[in-house]
C-alpha cells in the first residue's frame, strides 16, 4: 500500500504537467492571428510595408567598378483611410493608431561592380521619428546597361528586414478606464512591434533628354514584391493582463513607379519620384545623389 503512494503522486504530477502543457499550447495558438488578404489587418500591414520596400529611388545609372554613389532619400508615408484603420478580424472593431510618422528618411550606399552590376545597401538606425522607432536594413543587387547614348535599362532584386516600434494598437488617445470589456483599458500606451519583411524584383528604363544639355533623365518601371510583414501586439491592460498576439501576413503585390533626375553638378543630382502599389497606396520620394 505504501508503495502505491509514490506511484499516485507520480501520476498526479504527470496529469498536472500535461494539463499545464495543454493550456500553454492552447494559449500559444491563441496568441497568433493569420488574417486573410481581404481583411483590414492584412491590408494595413501591406500599406505600411509599401514605403519601406527597397525599390529604386532614382533612375537607372551605370556605376563604374568600385565607384560609390550616396543617395539621401525621403519617402512620404500617407495616412490610411479611417475605414482601413478599423480592425475586423483579429480583434473587435476598433480604431488603430497607425500613422506614427509622416516620412521615412533613408541613406543608400551603392558600389559599382564589374560587368554593369552594382550592390546597394541601407540601414535605418533606431532613431525615433515622431512616434516610430525603426531599426531595419535593406540590400539590393542590380544590373544596368546603357543601350544607346540616351537609353538606359536596369534590373534589380532587393530585400528588406527589421523592426519598427511604436504605440499602434493602443496609442495614448485610445486609452480608457470606463469599461474593462472594451479595448485599450489601461493607462500605458502599447509598445507594439512591426516587422517589415519583403523581397522585390523590378525593372526600369531611363531616357536622357537632349534638349536640356543631357542634364535631365526621365524614367519609369514596374516591380513585383513578396511581402511577409509581421506584427506583435504589446499592450498590458489596467488589470495587468498582457496581450502579445502575433499577426502574420503573406501577400504579393505589383508596383509601378516613375520620376525625373536633374544633374546639377558633374557628380551631383536631385530627383523626384512617384511610387505606387496600386492595391494599397501611392506615395512620393525626393532624393539627392552624390557620386564618388
């Protein structure tokens, strides 16, 4: 009889352990949300992924081996429509505080390689811009060919990955202490994390206008992107409960772009571009490029 006591305790411990594991597994599954492509959550992640995609910011340019081009870029981040900012799948319908920053500044560094190839990179350091704190990098490999004196063609493959942090699900203005059953019950804004992640393939064609002493180049192009954005909620309610739900989205998007570059000095030019991901948004880019 005494020998049965350890066995009973072992069985009880095993049952408790298995029950706890089941609860944790169920919680882990509950902490993930995979919204369909037609939901506001998926569309909103695509909306904010679009300006971050490392698409060309200027017209095609042949860069000699080991020559360097530094490009300062400012990309506009438009405000999504009010209807798009309402969750409709992962949570009860509520307004999201998604417009954390109106612009995305970025510095690009390109290095020429043999045979018309070039490698280009960029890193966005964790410096808070308005309410957003980015920390992501991008890399691209391109091939450019001068077909004629005035026609230049380029193909490019690029990728981006990293994070951006900010109060998105429950910004300060959305906090409330009147109803514990409603979203954003608490006093501290959420600390959410957006994980931009994309692969992009594009091509462009540039034309040097002869009427202005070969100083102006107009260009246009199109691309296709594979988007894998992720979003981690980080909100602790007034009751002490923490929501760390991960939203996972996989999407495909086509893009078109066009712009103009103006050479001011032998190795310095400025430019403007319109970039559109028709399914999500249209934005602009302003650039200043210095070639070494």
